[in-house]
């Protein structure tokens, strides 16, 4: 979210408006996941959905990490679209898994705790990526060195996205991504 707008503006020289328009495919990919794809993944093991989402995010970032001076705009847009689908597939199930084992009374506190972790972790990640990018830009003197700073930072984001893949096998193995609401309504409430 931080690198792509900067990449479009600094490396490719796009205007703020053009950058905003170029970022639309990522949002469309996320909306597609929540609107259509989630229905097909609802019965899958949560580990498969989250792991697949992380892999899709990595695939989506790859065109940026491999981009050269004449990077293909359609390839970058396709990468963002895939990244958006992966983002949807990895974030919603993680929230569901985090709250799945909580009772009705514990759910509000669990939701707040999850939100706090996200609100602390996200800025930390942005700070780390910013430091990596800035350290590369500090030594950049030519346009190709600026591009190298961005592509190097994109490689770091690929590595950071791969780290959660190590945790995926240890997540609960049952289908907790999204319960089937129709069967939930038919089952009697627990006493």
C-alpha cells in the first residue's frame, strides 16, 4: 500500500490522479474476493485459503520486484489485481480464525485485541519498509539506482509476506473461514 503509489510517482513519473487510477485493480481484486470468490472458498480448510491468499499476494508483488525501466503497465495492473484477491483471501479468514474459539461474551474483547494488533503491526511494517526504501534511495544517484531501490524493497516485501506462510500449517485445520449460515440456523443453540 505504501510502495506502489510511490513507485508509480517516483519511478514512472505518474501524476497523483493517474497513480490513484492505476491502483484501482488492487481494490477490484479485493472486492472480487469478497463478492464472488469467498463463496467458493467457504467450505475449504482455513489454512488453504490463507496460504493461497499469501501466495497470491506474493505473485501480485512479483511484477514490481522484477520490473525494469520499461515495465509493462498491463502486467503491473494484473499483479495488483492478483494481489487484491490474495489480500482478501488472507485477511478475512485470519480474522475469522482469531475469533473462532471465543465465546459470545469474549468476542467483543477479542475483536478489540485483534484490532489493536493490526493497528500496531501495520504501522510497524510500514516503518520497516520505509526504512528499507529510504536506505536504498539515500545512495541512489541515477534513475536506474532509484528503480533498484524500489525493486529491492519489493523483494523485501515478498520476504515479509512469505514469513506468515511458516505459521499457516499450525493454524486450526477445520473449516473456520466462514461458517455456513444456513446450517448454523438449523442447529440448536448450545446449552
